[in-house]
């Protein structure tokens, strides 16, 4: 009898641990249905508020992108309570020092405000998924320290954020 009880106790404990792991799993979300796949900066200024392109000695670039909308595929989670995080990849092509790049935003239409550097995540939204697609809107900005740049031949610089969803109890 004790063997059966020990087995049952172990099976129940394993099921509880498995359920807890399932609840904490991160699910990568598809953002390919977003209105604009690449977003150009509306304005880029140096650290003194002057046009970045006119200052060859600028130490920082402050880019303003305006309203950016992300349309995330959340159909598999309809009716579930979740948290959605924005994250930047830890490695950004052309960037030598991750702390030299900061994405910052003001949340719009119920989206939370925040900021991240490469390798970090920040919660954008939490609640119950009601539609197959969840639209999150932010007013996006970016700060880039020129000294943090590695080998870069000029031209466009960018990093694409990712989105992950976590199921909540």
C-alpha cells in the first residue's frame, strides 16, 4: 500500500510541477500582420536637440518614431488571461555595447509605458485576450550612444523587437 501511495504522491507532485511550468511558459507571438513592418524615424536629433545629420560630432542620436501599432496573433489564447512583453534581442548588428541603445515608449490605448535595452523585456499589456489579433499601440522613441556602435558602414540602423505572451492564472 505504501508503494502505491508513494507512486500516487509522486505523480500528483509531478503534475503540479508540470502545470506550474506550463503556466510560466513564454509563447513567441507573430507580429507579421502589423500595419508597418519597418518604421522610419520621423525625427532624429543629437543630444543638444539639433538635427543629428548636421552634427558630425554628435555623441547621441534621439529618434522619434511616432505612433507605432503592433498587431499580434493571439487566436490560440482567446479567452485566456495573459501578459504580453516586448523584448529586444541581446545582440544587435552594429552595436558593440547593449547599454548604448534604449527603446522607450509611451503606452497608448491601454498599453503600458516603458523602456528596454537589448536583452531586456518589459510588459506592454496584460488582460484577457478577446480577439484573434491583439492591437497594441505605443509612441516609440530610441536613444543611441554613438560610442556604442561597432563596425557600421552608415545607412539604416534598426532592431526588431519581439513579443512574448505568458499565460496567467
